[in-house]
């Protein structure tokens, strides 16, 4: 896959203020703090802090859910997905709206990873460390897209956005198995399928920089979906359930959207989907 030099996309530096965190608090508590933060830059800066790597996990802590999850900026206006305008990418506003839509998805993905860290106690330490990696990379993605949007003369919040990703987080809040089945393995996997079309649209209007960012997103999102696949398989083994049958049950129970073609089979294979799972994508019983 071609794309920008990896050096261009190194971890973002922390803000010059508040460089340290309270070492006595757990990673899960810090994740909750960042989740309720309303300023996206605070999430980005907080996740860049190296001290999070050495903070105690606190996997046994039972944390009370505060109001205001997730913390959101005043803008964009959040609306139902069905009422969002479809704009031609060949217009200035349509071009910016496409970048804005992807940026919104990435900011939601930051919150979803942070929510997975704080919400579900009693899991192996590696579970929380894995989602910390995901949260950091999603924060970098959002920053890349936000900054690219600025080169087009727009800012994050200038267009309305949808609630769909967080609505699934709400539906799966009581069960970590449902969460990993239906967020990374379903909603984020749809992003793997959509990336080639998004990249093609940007290249069609000469936005090579935007297309290069989509390459970075696809590369990293394969790893994020793989993380979901790995923990889904682990949880299914721990509970002694069949992964395919359980996925179908969870998708129906929580009204997950049906995966629709075209599928990015190469990316899905790289993310750890089995032949049986890829064949099941074409099974109408899934939806």
C-alpha cells in the first residue's frame, strides 16, 4: 500500500502544559477522564503522554459512570444518519464534508477505545493496553483529518454529523463480548470496506494528500479490527460459545447494520477474519 512516509505520522507531541499525570491513578481512571473531556485536543494531548504506558491498569476497579459520556465539543450538530445531506465531492463543500465525516468517525473511535478501557473490569491487562494503542492511533487520525480540513478552509464542527457509532456503544454497554463483536468487528470493519471508495473519490478531484491520509487510516484500522477479532475469539473461548453463531445472535439482539458489499476482502483477511466469517458476509441470516 502506498502512502506518506511513516515519519510524517509519528505520535503527536503532548501539550506544553500538563505533561505529567497522577501516577497513583489507574489507566482505566485516566481513560474515563479523557472520555468525558469535551475538547478533542485534550484527548489528543492526554493520549500522547508516555506516563499512561506505566500507569497501573486497575482492572479490578469498579468505576462509577459519571454523566456526560462521551464528552463532546459544542459542534458539530449531531443528527440522525438518514438526514445528512449527500454532497458531490466535486464541490468545495462536498469535498470538505467528506473529510469532515471521516474525521467525525475517527473522533468517535477515540471515545469508543477509551470507553472499552474504563467500562469493562476484570479483563487481562493486555486488553486495556491494546485499546490504549487503538485510542492513540485514532487520535492521530482525527488530528490528521482535522488539519487537512483546515487546508480546505473548514474546521471540525462546520458540518452536521451522525450518532450511529456511539448509539452502538450504548446498546453494547453491558457486555464486552457484544462490544467487541459489533463495534470493531462490524462498524469499524465497514470502514475497511469503504476506504478504497473514499480514496478513489479524493484522487478523482486531485486531493492526493487526503488520499494519503486514507492509506494511513486503512493501514492502522486493519490492526484495530484485528484487535477486536483477537479479543472476540478470546472471549468466545472463555465463555465456551461458538463464535459464528454468537455473532449472529448478538447482531440480531443489538440491531447491528448488515454488512453490505463491496467487501475489502484483502483487508478483512489481514485483520483476521476467517474464511468462514468472510463467507458468512454473504449470508442474509446475518442481518
